[in-house]
């Protein structure tokens, strides 16, 4: 039964996508998916825990990471969720243990966007990591924040975008995202959580961090 399922999955993939490695373009073997084993291992070794000004992350948001995240979220290549989870597993648990995390909260997406995409990309990765988590609500279905040039514009559009239904007072909280592009979403999530009760600590962890975060923090966001 499993062999039939794998054959069907591979056949569907070949119908919609080139059956070559998304990194080196080498033809994939039957047991491989999206990436050849050699490229998979190379990028796994590159997936180290990094830190910048309050944000833990694994990779910078540069090519080919940028394209792979885009394929994952917008082109239906859901298998990338499992790949990202395998790459970041060691770094994630290192961050988790270092900060004595009690609660993990994935960045939520609006219900309309979830229906369009079919899944929440952050929750999908956490499931592959076998990480228990709680969710908060997202009230606003905003455009992608990188489309707003000024930091104050992003803060205005994201104001009161989230609602935390429970108190996390005294807890060590990890906010989880696939990519931190500007830091505004994380900041607004922190506000929503703190309104219910002040956690002991809130840290953020993402698969990828945009250089824009570094640039804006140095310039003050103007």
C-alpha cells in the first residue's frame, strides 16, 4: 500500500514539477523528493543556529532559500515543510533548551489565507518537528509586509492584528515563523501576548531572517 502511495505521489509531482533536484538540477532518484540526497545533506550541515538582535534563525533570506520558501508557501510544494524541519531540528532544540522554553506559538495566518493556501506554513513545520504548540488568533488579513516601505506604515497596518486568548504570564515563550522579513509581525504578536499577562521571556525563532531586519534596526526603521 505504501509503495503504491509513493508511486502515486511521485507521478503527481512529475506531472506538475520537473523531476530534478531543486538545487543542482540533477535527476532525482525514485526515493528522493525535491532535493537529491547530496544537496539535502549539504544544506543540512549549513543549517546552524544563528542570532541577531533578539531573533534566532537558521539561514539568511537569500537565494536559493528565498525561492524554496516561495515554492513552499505559494506553489503547493508542501514537502518543503518536512525538509525545512529536518534541516532546522538541531538548531531549534538548541534554542528551545537554551531559553528553557515553556510555550511555542507559531505565527498565525488569517483564515482566508489559510483556505487559499490549504495550510499554515509555520504550523506545518512544527508538526514535522513534533513540537506541541498553542495558537493565537489573527484578525487582520493584511498584504505582505515587505510591500510597505516605512516601518510606521507596517506598524499601523498590523496594529491590533492579533488576539491571545490565554495568559502566558511568567512563561518562557518562543514565537515561531518560517521567515522574519521586517520584525513587525513578531513585535505585534508580543504586544498581544503581553496584554493578557507578562511572560518571563519572549524569543523569536525563524527558518530564515531577512537582511532588511538588520538594515532597519541599524537605521531605526526610517
